[in-house]
């Protein structure tokens, strides 16, 4: 990946607020969820309930797709990315889990003040490792 392309991808990741995550349900249908995320370079992290459908889906198939879309007022401003990634549910005692939680705390400090802490073990953290990243930037032309 060339440096200019990587910089654009990082810019979209950093300025985006939510991502749409597509996982595969047991019945074969895709499931899409809007998720707040944090990042460390191209690697993304999110937290969710251990019993969520997302985690059940990821446990069966770690291949996921996601989009991050930027706000826009007209067509020439459309920017975003699409990513094929591998999802990894982080072990409760892993250093990566602590890193994911730290990244999320930095990005969303107010969220932790708004709700009571979950019981230990109820929340899991997921790391999304990119495999393929495609960028859309209509400022460079349609398509």
C-alpha cells in the first residue's frame, strides 16, 4: 500500500465515528450492526456484550466486512472505506484486551461516565485486523 493511500485510510478511520459491521448469522444471512470503535493504525477495536449476536456470529466465522462512511452534504464530498477483516475476540486476561479498552477509553471518555460498569466477564473486546481495504473518495471523481 502506498503511503498516500495509507494516510487517506488512516484519516477516514480517525475522523469516522461509527462503523457498520457485517457478520454471518447461523442461518446464512448477513447481519449488519452500527458500532462505535477505536483504532490503533489500521487495526480497529470495539466492545460488546459477551452474549451478543455479533459474538455468536464471529465465533462461527471470523471473516467480517465493515464500512466507515463520512458525513457529506453533496456527492463530491462522499468519502469512506470498505474493509474485509478478520475478527478476534480478545481473551479476558490478554494484554491486547487492556490495549483495546484503553484505546476505547481515549476515544469515548464520556461513554464510561454515562453507564454503570458491567459485571466482570459481561463485556468482551474484539480486534478487527484488515485483509482488504477499499477507499471511496468522490472528490477524486465518481466511482
